[in-house]
């Protein structure tokens, strides 16, 4: 079962954007039927991530990618991220966007896709599973308010499901 330990390699790199581990844990844990106590989003880590300059983010991203922990996603410096597959069928994606300039990010997108044999049953009870995904989105919104706005979207694949969080800092 995937939980935070699936990101142990990233943590071992001592990357400052711990938000990545925390953002993915709730969704992955939820897909495996975890309890609410497993679904934690840290506001302090969101504050830290939104405090990174574009140069700092790109350096951390490069460190994560060069370690072999992830593959690059996006080739524009103003919208760069990475993706990884911590276990078969689980694809995790992070993109940090600097649309307003290199000083601070204006948006962070975090996505999780659960596909294949272990997750094919997500489509058996789509309404029940949608409620679980939407519960994770609601918890993220509550945890990160009022400093951050969180938009979440659930989507379905023929053999699984996914969720996309888009986080922006409230002015």
C-alpha cells in the first residue's frame, strides 16, 4: 500500500519542498482506503513551496530528477515539474508555474493517476469513490485556507481514476 514511505527517496534528498510528499500522500492513501487521519496537507509546507524563487525550484527539481527519483515534466522554466511512478499504476505529477515572473510561483498543480489492476475497482463504485476523492479535495481546501485556494478535479480512466489539485496563493 502506498503512503508517505513511497516518497522516502525524495525525503532522503532533503529537498526543501516537502509539500510534494505531503500532497501526494492524501490522494494515494485515499485510493487505498486510508482513514482521514492519513490525509494531511501541511500549510507550512505550502508556504515554503510558494516562497521558492523560480531558480530555487528549478534547482530542487533538477536534484530530484538527477537522483533518478523522477522524470522531468514540462520543458518551460515558467511551468516546470516532474512525474514519478512510486509503484506500478500510480503516477504522480507536480508542476510549479511562474506565470507572473520568477520571484514566486502563482500556481502549483499536483496530480495523481491510479491505473491498472490494483485500481481498476475504482470504477466499480464510481459514486462512492468520487465521494472519497472529493473528500480529499475538501480536506485540502480546509487545511490550506485562507492563505491558499485549492481547486480539485476528479477524472476517470477506463482502468482507474485520478485527481488534480491546483493550488494558488490568495492575495
